[in-house]
C-alpha cells in the first residue's frame, strides 16, 4: 500500500483478534506497535507471534506517542469507555461489532471521536461481500423492481462451547445472545440494501443451552419503504448464512457457506478463510417470467483486508468510513428493538430506541 503505515495497537486478544491482526499485518498498511490484554500469557504469546511490544495496562497503550490507532476486540460492554479514552488521547479507533451494547454508550463513542478529530470505524464486514455489493447495485439500477420482502438467517452452533467463564454466557455482557453477536451483521446489511428499519417485532427462546442468554431469536422488520423483513439468528444449529430478497421484477438468492473451522486451524488461517468468503458464496436471480434461477458471476474480493485498509484511507486521506458510528448505531438499534419487542410482546419503533 502507498503511504506511511498506520501505527496500531491491538487491544483484547482472542481468536478473532488474531485473525484480524494477521490480515492487518499482511496488508502492509499497518505497523503493529504493541498489544494489551489482561492475561499476561496471552499478550506474551501475541507479542512473540506478531513481533510487537506488549503493555501491562490499557492506559500504558494510550500513553504511547508512537501509537496512532487502536483495534478494539474487547467485550461489547467495554467498547464505550475504551473508545472514549482512546479518542481523548488522540487515537483513531477500529472497533469490532456491535459498536456497543447500549445506544447511549455508542453515542458517547461517536461524540468523543468527533470532538477529538479521530476516526471511528465499526467492523461490519459482511456488506462488503461481492454478493451484497451486486444485490445493492441491482436494487439501485431497478433491476428487481420494487423490493417488497427479505429473509435472512445467520446462525452457527458455537453456543455449545460457551462456559460461565465467558462474557457471552450472560445477558448483561451479551444482551440478545446470538442476535447481538451474529444477527447484528444482517441488521447492517439489510439496511445497507433497503434503507432504515422503522419498527421491529420479535420472539426469543432458550431451547438447548444452559446459558443466561437465550439461544434463538427471530425478528420481523418493517422498513421505512414499507418492505418487510425476516431476520433470525441462533447459537445451536449448524452454520447458515443466507439472504433472499424479493422484488416485483426479480428475486435474489444469496448464500455464504464457509467451511467449518478445523480443530487444528490457526486463527490466522481462519481469518484468511473469512477474508476470502467470496469464494464460498453464490448469488442467483430469478426474473419475472423465468422458470429457473440463474447463477450470477461474482468478483472475488478480500472483505477483511478491504475494511482494515479503508480505515487507513480514513486516517491518511480523510475518507469517511463506510460503516462508521452512525451505521453502527442503526444496526445496534435494530437488535435492541428486537430484544425489547420479545420481552414486551409489542412492536417497537426504532425512533424510540435511537432517542435513548
């Protein structure tokens, strides 16, 4: 990449953090300066693997003048305070989705970054899949006519690996369970495709797990346009990730079938698989008057590399993040509205959630 690499610190070291760090390192757009997590052994291991320094506190990371940006892959509930602290130290922030667990925390993040003139980018990578880019282009060109309905489900059985020692086990740490960790992806992509969601109805249940969180959720969305949507996510079934979009002139059928992670697969290898998710995706169209679906050709991109390199363009060239704070808030609001709707049995309007 042209230009001076962005000097970044990696904060919150887990499997997905290592996957992203591998992409960051390979891109050449960054220099990993240092890292921090509370567990000494983890930060020692990370520092050795990525040839960077390690700090014994987050405050020590922020005090380093050679750190320009922070990658935050910490628990959702920590995003708000850690982002505000980073902004107040003049650090740009690349934060894992969801942006936060509360709209109020997310707004503090946005305001702090704006006040201090730093970039805030949220890692919503799935809209960058070639299938979604193609769907968006076809909608905008009027090729499917008027979009009237959409169905999407992003689920996997990782809930069976949860233990009481993990923050995702608890409602306070992970409100909405799989809907917050996975369903927030389609909450972003559906609004990317069809515009803002207006209201949400929902049902959540705990069917298999012993967790505090519920393990399956279903939401019915009404968009400002009048289109209707179905969004589901669970922690207890084999992998599924699809989006079917129905229009008056054509229907679109998109699936992403990533290979299951092997027991001996490293975080870097797993991240590379996600980065190349276009290779495991298929998009079909069925037009009015046709009897069969037809496969559409998709370009092969690198979704993780694209999103992290965009972050450097925002820092170096003043580009606006595609999924910045406001996009992160709108995606979060859909999930919070679904949680509230499931608890109350009533339809919840997003305007009320966004006003909090």
